[in-house]
């Protein structure tokens, strides 16, 4: 007979918790109405994943202030500055983050790369490669539905698109390209 509990074999083990997937930052790149938010909502259905959407925050923080491209740039930059530490903290806690902010320029992607480096996490940059004609058709349908916080016309689309820069290899991102914005065959866990 054992003399102490230390001599007794441990037969009551707690069940092992399932392996936790590593935190990952998901970014999206694509023209207006390419399907970025639709993809982001799908990505955010994964366990331990949260979606932060620029289109949810901007109209609440800056109501009635965004009328021009310069207004958007100013307000978006302020929002990025405010959420950056929060995104890094979420990633550091083991949560994956789907950042539904358009990573459409070299500057916005450089900002996103600082988040990746500061948090020390894996990432994916989802590039929705959609033609202007398809985006404009989707945009008109979106405007007609009235469900989006912003109404964008063809002239505004063209103005924003002039600043769009597709991601390049030299930027160092892990890019998942969605030709024609097709995400139907996309495996969320990638």
C-alpha cells in the first residue's frame, strides 16, 4: 500500500482541450463591390475569429463627414490608428482577426504589415481580382438595396479605383487570389 498520494498512480486525468489553431490576420484587397465584406463575413465564422469592419465604424465615428476621397482618407487613417493596438492585442491573445478594411494601396498594406510583425502572427491577404464592369454592376445592385452605409456612383468608383494597387510579391504577403471575386471553392481554413 502506498504511503502518500505522491506514490499513488494518477488515474484521474482531465480531458485534453482540443488544439487551438494559431492566430491569423486576414486582410482583403479589391475594388469597391468586389466582394470583400462578403468574404470577410465567411472568414469570421471560424472559431476564435473576430471581424472588424471599417464600414461599420466609419459612419458611427464620423457621421456625415465622409463626402470625398480626401474625407475618406482622413477618417480611415484615424480609425486605423485607433484600432491598431486593439488588433495586435486580439492577435496576441490567440484570436484570429478578419480585418475588413480595404488593403488596396501600398500604404494601407504597409500599415497592415506592421500589425503582422507587431503581433508575430501568420496572415493571409485575400485579393479579389474583379473587373471594373463586374464591380460596377454589383455596386449598382448594392446601392439599389439600400443596405450599405455608403452610396457610391460610377464617378466615385472610378476615382477610388485610380488609387487601387494590386498586391505585389515584393511586399511579402501570403496572397490568396480570388479570380473574378469567386470565393465559392475557397477553403476557409487556408
